[in-house]
C-alpha cells in the first residue's frame, strides 16, 4: 500500500466528502490508521482503517468520537469472525 502521508494528501485534494471517501476506499493502504473527515456543510465521519477494511463511525447526538483504539464494534471483532 501507499504511505499514509500520500493517502492523506490525495484525500485533501478531493472536491467533496464523497470523493474523499472514495479515494480512501479504493486505495490500497499499508497500515492501520484513523481518518476523520468533515465538510463545510457539517457532515462528518470517522473511518477506522486496516489494510483490508474500513469501519465507519458516524456522529451520535452531534458528537463524533475519536481514540487511538478502535471504537467500531465490527473493528474490534477477532479476525475471521
């Protein structure tokens, strides 16, 4: 996969949130990372990424959590389940 710095730059160059998410979903990643995205209209999403998958966390009650550990229930399942 490509280095995270290059991936982040490609995401920042996109004209809207949908295109930024598309870049993340179609680019092979080299390691796990967490990317929070938002736009001027107030849309926001947190994407917890491993090289093979992306797990989405959407705001609840106007709040979007972030941590150095996976928060998505699906991301915390043991591999292969």
